[in-house]
C-alpha cells in the first residue's frame, strides 16, 4: 500500500477494463471523452478472441496452446523453454513480457493520445488476476493450472511481468499509474465446487501485488470473503456496489482498518446489465450510494470526509458484454455521478 497521502481520488471516476467496441480508436476516444481524469485502456474481446481476459495475458508462457477458442498450457514442454522463461523473468527486461498489439489493440491506441494522458489525474491499466487465470486456464488434461504447482508458478510470474511492463510504459506519460487485478473467480472462494484455500489466495495475489510498483487494486464483481482482500497490500478495493454493498458492510472492522491504512474503495455503483442501465439515472444511483454510505457512517468509527476522500466511482464491472450504446451510457453515468458527488460534497481539487 502506497499510502493515503499519495492517493486521495475524492470520488473521481474510472472504468474497469472491457468495452464492446470493435475499433480500438473509437473505444479509446469514448474513454478519454467520458473519463478524462483516470482513463483506462480498453480491452476489446469482441474484436478478437486474443483480447479476452485470459488469452490477452498468455504470451510468453511455455507450452501455451490454442484449440478453437480454448486456451490451455501443455505440461509436456521442453526444459529449454522453461529455463528461458525463468531467465527472462529474473532479468531486468520487462519488455520481454510485452503484450503484442494483436492481443491488446486498445493499449497501443491508448498510447497515441499523449496530450490527454499527461493531463489526467492518473492512468489505469489492468491484468487478469492470478486466481482467476489459474482457475480458468487449464493444462491439456483440462486440469486448472492452480492445481499444477509448476504451471501455476509460471502463470503467476508471467502475470506479474505483464503488469510490470504495463506500468513501465504508462509511467512514460504519467507518474501516477494504477494497475487493477481483475478477479471474477474470487467469488468461487468457499464454494463446494472449487477447492481454493485462503492461503492459495493470499500467496498468489501477494506474489503479484508485492512485485508491482504502481498503485494496485483488486476488482471482484461477485461476493467473496472480503476480509482476505482488505488484509492484502492493495491501494484500491473495487467491487460491485450496485449488488453487493450489504455484503461488504458486514466487514466493518476490517474496512475501517483498511481505510485507516490509506486504502481506497472503488464503488462500482453503476450497473452493467442492459436491463438495469435502461432504468437508472445518476440521481437514483446517488441516492443508492448515499444510503450505503449512511449505513456505514452509523458506526461512529467512520468519518464522512475520510470516506469521500478515499473513494472512486466506477461501473460495477467491465462493459464488454453490453451494447455499445449501453456501454457509453454506463460511462456517462459514472462521469455524471462523480461530478454530482464532487460538487455536492465540495471535493473538487
């Protein structure tokens, strides 16, 4: 955790990652128009399977293979490939772990807007988190990488270097860089269908987080054991506040300790389903968010000024599965809600 003195976003808006656009230029211009304070580079899975959240970070892994739209890792790879991978990992050259343009057109297009990037408050990038990656990606026998120690170790280290490469590139444009770890599969923690221990979560996330120099966040769009995440060395906890606020508030003592250490909460209050986006407005979302804050502030340990200073406003999740029209509406609601909150509570810098 980098410390609150360095990172007080005061309810500025940003996004999670994915958009439904097919053209990188159009997607980047939408982001920069709607969320100029903390723009993010857009992931465009509809453009190519290579841009989905698992394929996108698979380059460099020894044994990586594709079968139609299935990504898997062959365990029966040569020693030479493994040795070269670890040599690259231990070197100081993060460029060896760059993401190719065919895997992240949005990232490369994003870098073309130098003037806007330099004017921003911060720049945001993202990777798939190690828990979700190693549960979703399998070996050739369809066994998740999480349960193969050798493959899991390489996958986690590959993700770390992908994050390091991103932050090194983004830092050329801005000193304040944020890297989110997107972890949808953390909602499987405690499930009867997944053998995932608390220690596995802590070890995998901890290895990546401790190796990133930028401000770090974890995004989980479902419910999970929030005490694990609140105890990790992260700067931002990002969650679906539209659906799961009451679940997070069950962890008030841990939440207060997290805020006292300088942690920030990204309130994903803007829904990301077509049905909800059809009916919500910035005003209705403000009332919903203020009800959550009011509930939290009933505890005398919480302070409104501290909470507002340590908050971001975001969509509940990525927007890659909705229409372009609804994605633009969601980003517009995020922008408008942030503006209303900042004006109401006099948070403008």
